[in-house]
C-alpha cells in the first residue's frame, strides 16, 4: 500500500511502483537536522487532510498531541486445542489523540467503501477489549458541510445516503481540488530546486494545462 510521509510542512509520496516516500523523508530529516520521530506516516490524502485538521486543534490548545497508525493488540496470541500457534490480533489505529484527561482512538472513513465489515468488526473487538480502560474506537467521517462527525453502528443507512448524495460528491471534488493545488505547489518547488523526476515533470505539465485552461475560462 502506498503511503504519504509528512515532515513539518513537507510532503513525500510513494509514486507509481516506487516506494520512495519514506527514504526521501528520512533523507530530508538528516539533511536538515530533524529528528526522525517527526516523520508522520499517513495512508491517503483524506488522512492527510484530517491530520492537518487535528494539528490545528493542537496549535489552538484544544488537543495535546496526535499520533498516527499506532498498533493495539485486541486478542493475545495463544495455542489452540490442536496445538497450533494462533498469532495475536493487532489493530492499526490511524489516529491516537491526546486531550486533557482523555485519549481517543480514531479510524477515518475516507469514503463509503472504507466502511467495511472488517472495520466494524475491529471496532466491536476493540471496544470489548478496552471497555474497562474506558477506550473505544471512534469511526469519523466528513459530512456534506465539511464537518467531521462520529459514526455509530446504527447509522449505516443514513450515512450511506449521505455519501451517495450529489452534495457529498461536490465535497469530494473540492477536496480533490485542494489536493491538486498542494501537489502543484510541491512540484513547482521541486522543479525550482532541480529535484524533479521525469514522471513528476509530466504531472506538473498536466496540472499547468489544467490551471491555464481554468484561467482562460475566467478571463
């Protein structure tokens, strides 16, 4: 699975079949004397947008810290009656948020197809395992007004209709435009620094044509 790596304001992507996002992030940290612990791993653009949303909450003092993709064991490994070794069941929690006196474990639903049976099963097992500690797995999705909301297990039909609505598709299109604008700025910076690859240059040309056509329509 391709990843996104964030170091402060710099983004490093795995591209095509080259998984070079993390090596590039590590090289950047070493060059600029940044601790490798500052590298943030994210799985998609929706997680990137949500992470930045949470970081704003940290800057404003509403949250203490945000960690991404932490592993939590929900069933320990054991030997079954047949003598087989059953490995531990581990859940990858996309976001662990620390607030004043609380910890929230969060899974982000990027789109309706992300709301899988496996995710719902992980939530049930997670909530059962950590019930006594007071923890549960929150499933978060973005509604048509751009607000992040909690998904509850009995919300399936209502959320399904919302994700399939024209207004939600409009929201996704706005998010796509934001991501493309960020990519455009990043590629221009790489070109100016002389670090752009041939594939990145082709993508930059494509985006330049899109923005040039858009400017022509406006004029």
